[in-house]
C-alpha cells in the first residue's frame, strides 16, 4: 500500500496555501509523515525603476525576499507547533518547475498545495502553477481550494473514487484504499456513463450510448461491485454508484451532495470511444470542485 512518508508543502504564505498545510495533520498522524515547507523566491514583481527597490544588485533583492520568507515560515511554525516541519527556500524562475524538480530529486511521496495564491511578494499559486505540477508530477498531488469559514477535517471520513475501469483508475483506487485503511474511511466508487459517443456511431441515427446499450447501467454497476470485492480489503467499507452525464459535472455534484472529504483521481485514462472519465476530466474536476482532490499520475 501507498505510504506517504515524505510530504512537500509548497507555500506562498497566502491564506489558501496555509489552509492546504493544515491537511498535513492527517498524514502525520496516520502515516508518521515527515513534512517540508517549500518556498520559491521568484522576482516576478522586481522593477529596477521602482523607488522601493533601492538595491545595488540583484543579490540584495534575493536576500531581502529570503529574509521575508524566513520570517513568514517562522510564523507558520508557531501557528502549527504540533507538527514538525523542515524548511526549504530556493531561488528560481518558475515555481512549478522548482516544486517538480525538488520533489522528484528528493523522493517525496506526496505534494500538498493550494490552488490559488496572492499577488505581490509571492504570486505562486495561480491555477496554472498547480495544474503544471499535477501534469508533470513526480508523485501524487493533493490540491486544496480555500473556503472561508469552512472547517478543515482532521481525517477523511468519505472518499470518492471515480472509475472508468482502466488500469489508471484502478491505480487511483489503490491510493484511496491506502488512505481509507489508515483512517477507517468509507469509499464511494463512481462510474459516469457519458452521454456523448464517438461521431462514427452517428450514422446509426442514435447518439445516446444508453439507447445503443440498454443494459450498460446494470453491467457497469456489476463491474463496479466486482472491482470493489476484488481489490478493497475487508474492513474498508464501500458503495458503488453509476451516473449519467458529463463526467466532471457528475463527479463534482456527487462529491458535494454526499459531503465527500476527498476525491482521488488518476490523471490519465482511456482514449477514443472509451474515454469516459480521466485525462482532461481530472483537470476540470480540480478547477470546479471545492473539495480537496488527490491527483495520481499513472505512467
């Protein structure tokens, strides 16, 4: 089973990044994980003509920003004294590239990061940064969207796993099982039958896959149950659901309706006619869902 012993927590010190960091509480308790706070100094806003930058050289600019970052990290230490963090401050041009390279070179098992940040000192976590890290991830990435006044769970009680029956989604299920087994969580396994079919079938005069295959819902439900019985160990509860519609919309709606605490998805799936769930669907879920999402890249 997956054991996330080393966790990288990129931060730009925004409220969203700080909330993402709070999710480390579960992993440090369940897996005895070691955590590293990671900050990249990128001088997006450096303007030599700005009178506030009275530095004789770029090195002084970096030094000043590093001191500010060190002070911010010290504040985070004090606010989260129950968790031990290592700290790493680096200089770079691309926050995403620095995160990807550092996590890969140092064999991290998990990256936890926010999906939005702030402008000014460290404009890191605009959506494109998180998405780039997810697309090129060296390890699974958990993305967290800030919600004002929303409580941060100390454990994941209900975990949603979208499944398209590919090896990719089965791999995501393995990660979800690892978390559930350490947490006594309940797994909700969902398969979405997309309404859209391949244009080659339009000549038949039927554009509904359920009209073409009337028993598809029943077959999908049976396949989900067999998948769960085969791979999910005793002691981990689960239920199976088959939905119809646009995959990312059904996933997001189900997660919110069922008070899901975590979504676990693969970042690649099938292609062509059977491209039901994954790939770009994962990115759409990441953009729309308010619920933390663990993206697992399967090679």
